[in-house]
C-alpha cells in the first residue's frame, strides 16, 4: 500500500457514491439501536429499492444527540430527522429531492453550533465496517505520511508540539510519554490501547471504537512507529460486544489492505494488534492493573516506578494510552501540531468528547473545544434541565471525580480548572443532576461502587472505602451525627494520601466535593433527619455498632 | 525436557473443542487464561470446577491462580444462568434516573435478590456496572437486548411474557 494507492481507493469510493443522488445515513449506535434503528434501516433500504431513485442507505456510528434517536440524516441536503420509526421510511424516501418531512425534522442548531469535531469527525458519515469509507475521508493517510516522510523522532516532536494530553483522565502530556518509551532500550516494545471504559456514565470510547474503529488502529500504528514497537493490544471491556466485533472486522480489513502486518507501506515497519477482553473490573483502567490483566492475571495494580514506559507488559517498555488519545493522533499528523495547539485553552489543547447524561434535555455525545464554559455545554448544547426542575450539580470524572454546583457553571473546562474545584476531567462522563437528586445519596452511590471495585491489595482503599460507606449509609438513614462528618473528612484525607493507586486516591473525591458544596444537605440529614430531595427514606434499620477497622 | 502434552478434553461435548481452539490459537500460553475463560463462559454459560481445572491444567497455571482470576472479575459466573436473564444497568446515569427502583421492583416480582436465579431456573436477575447506553437511561437488558428509558410497568410486562411462555 502506498499513498497513491490510498488516494486511488478514496477516489473510487467517491465515484461509487456519486452514482447515487441521495445518501440516507442511519445512526446505528447502541442508543438508536435500542429504539429500533435496525428495523428502520431495513425499511429504508426496502423503500429505497422500490422508489426508483438512486439512494444509498448507509449505517453509521453515533451522530450525537441520542435522546432524539433513532436519527436519520439525509445528504446532500443535510436534513436531520429525529425519533424516526420504521413506518416513516416511505415518507422519507418519497420526500427526497423535494421538501423535507416536516414532522420529523429537528432543530438542533444550538446543539451542534458550539461543537468542534476532531475525534468525531467521521461519526455519522462513514460505515464503521467499511475500511474504504474511512480511507475516503483521509483515513490512513497520516500513517503512510509518518512512515514515508517522517522520522520516529519527528512524530514524537509533532505530538509534543500539539500539546495533546492523555484523554483517559490523568492529563499526562502524550508527547512526553511517547518520548520516554521511544528512548527506552530493548528490542521488544508494546503499544497498548486502554478501552476499558469502566467509568459508569461514560460511553465516549465505546462510540469511537464502534463508530470509527480504524481511527484507533491508525493512531496506535503511528504510535508504534514513533516509539519503535511492533506489537499492540487493545484492551476492551467485555460489556461492549459491538465494539469488539467492529474492531475485529477493522483489524482484519487493515491486515488485508497491508496497513497492519509486516513491511507496512514497503517500509521495514512491522506492526500488528490483538484484542484482549476485559472481564468487568473497574480497577483495570489503572495502567499497571490493565497490564496485569492482559498478562492473564488478576487486575491488581503495583507500585510505580518503574512506570510501564520503562517496564510494562512482560517487563518490556510499553506505551499505554486511552482510546480517545489515539483517536486524536491521525488528525494531528495530518494537520500539524500547531493546528491542534490553536484549539483549546492555555494548558489544555484540542477538543474533548463528553458523554452528556442524566437530567438534561439533549443526552448524547458532544465534542467541544477545551476551555468552553460548563454553562455552554449544559444549557446551550445540552438544552438545560427538562421538566421544570432546577439544575443542582454536574458530576464529572465518574467515581474518581466530583460534583460541581450551579455557582461554578461559568468555569472553563480544562484539566487544571476541574482539578482546582475538587473534580477531575476523567474520561469524559458528564452527569447532570437536578433538585430531585440527593447529593449525600450520590456520594454514597459512588463510594459503594469504589468499595465493591477496590481490588483489596492496599488497606486504605479496601478498608477505607468500606468505612466511608458505613458512615454515609448512617447519614442517609438519618442516624448520623455531626462528629461523623469530621470523621468522614479525616478518613477521606487518609485514603487520598495513602492509597496505592488512582482508584483509592480519588475515591474520596465525590464525598469531599459534595461536602464542600452541599454541606447543607448533609446537615439537613443529620440534624433534621430530612432528605431535601426526598430520596433517602430515613427508616432503614442500621446496626448501632461503632465503626470498626476491618483491616 | 519432555514436551508438554495438554490434558485430554473432559468429555465428548463439542464445546470443549472450541475452548481448546482458543488455547491452541494462543499457543497454550499462560497469558491466555482470561481469553480462555471467556470462551468457556460463552460456550457453557458459566464456569464450573471441571472447566476451571481443565483450563488451568492445559495452560499450566496453578489452580489457585485460575480460581483467583475467576473470582476477581465480575464478568465470570460460577453459577449456571437461568433460561432468561434480565439485567438492570446500575451505572451512574441509570441510578440517577431510578435504576434502584427497577431493581427493587424486579426483586419483588421474582422473589429473588440481584445475582440470583428463580428456583425453577427460568429467570436470572443481574445488575451491570454500565453498558454504555447512558444517554437512554435507565437501561434494562432482556437476554442481552438493550431497552432504554425503561419504566417499571414495561419491565414487568416483559417478565410476565417470559413467565407465561
């Protein structure tokens, strides 16, 4: 495969598409599928066949506003239809070339206007199971450019110049990480993609793997060239069967096209990727635990250093990045580091994909430039809180993150700003809560999660999360005391400072942030035995025993 | 050193050949343990003592380590599933939108707790950490099929259909 051949494929796809007068794109992401998108596509294909018009019906990845699904976009007019049922297929096909179907048209300009699509540029435009569709949108061009025109050092330099930071949540500078692995000695190195999106309430990585799998593969291959690795692993949650099957197809097609394997693009570069399935352990999102799991062991973290960049899989230097990080690589190579660095804020460059869920009108997947105000995401793009309720908090970063109150909605989204208010960027889950959510109960929910997901290796996390849960349960049941609050705070500080890995170190965040911004709710539960949101029942029996150390 | 001979298949059941295939594909390497356990679970529905023993011996992994891996990961089950499985997603977005009430309703209707199967072996009630369909929360999976924006009545209707059939 050469760049000329790549361009030839792209050209033939465009020629093929030009045979059709209309393109009907059907979103077939999980959310739309659960609303009958597969039946809809069949109906559209059937209607298209009998209509006599030249229509291409295409399955695509997530288009974004899932709450309006199933979604259909008609090109070239770019009419977006919402809540489409199989019964609407005939009307849509009949309308092609004329006026759009009025009942189905949706006005989501506010939703789309503020978004900038880099990672999701292909979502909703290509069939994820067709490699040629990806190639027709500049796919694999970055890989071949890197292989033929750039040195590995040049690639690392360009990534460093872009200012890209790890999208898994930590925000470690990607270029720096690549440089470390590139400098590490040894004949065998690995590149690993973290697709273990364990953070409940987040589904960006699933949508990218399902909607544009080749983008992840291309990013990994470029990374492998830059750091000198020849073998890659994608670690995907077993709970994402569609992502696994799409990636399997994509890997097979990439091998057939000579974009993976030996001597890629007639260069000495060899690289191939295997998929490894997770098995439902949140802690495996932690890098050393993930590597243990790939090696077929229990996913327990170990102390660092040595960092995986020096000693990772089977003791070899290993580059580990998140799905969204790899998804950013190809556009950076194509458009240059400066282009990427021009987007975003001072210390957080580029865009970020968020999964907007909870009590918000437009739930779904959004991609915004870093630095955008939370208010613009929630009230503008998200359409605000529905049903006459009032906004109370937005939770970012999952079980490791915190709850941000209404007063802080004018905060610009960046790694540092979120950290400063006691939350984290995390992988990109954004859960909106209104006046019907009890913040103490939410804190209890997250702590319960961390308690059950703690791997048990270190005591602060294993025993500490259990003790936090006991205290929070007591408060939710109306049996708490003001002393419990002090105990909770000191316990949180201890867990934060003494845990082995990120899971324990960040587990107190939901508690600390709700205590900071919603202390009144805690006090209401303790002093007046009342849950302001009406969630906690205050009557569940609770053992009166004092808190014991379970270590 | 004598070459390693993998143990014979536990029975004539053809599914063991699929399991063996996964191990062979990975050259009977120890790191294929989790992959192989996935294959066993998808072929048999769960992991029992015999299968764990067989996989451990084939991959030359200590039985304690194999058992440790099986019990560490939530995805692996040591109990056979019911004929049908209803899984309520208990991720954050689903929780905020009332997944706990759905779980309570299902527990009451089936007379079992989450993670259990009805005594006639018909229906298993499970919870999931997050299936990634958060934008349509709360989400319930009926035999793996995702249904969004689930109301208690709809879930009960589906459970009735299973009970009657």
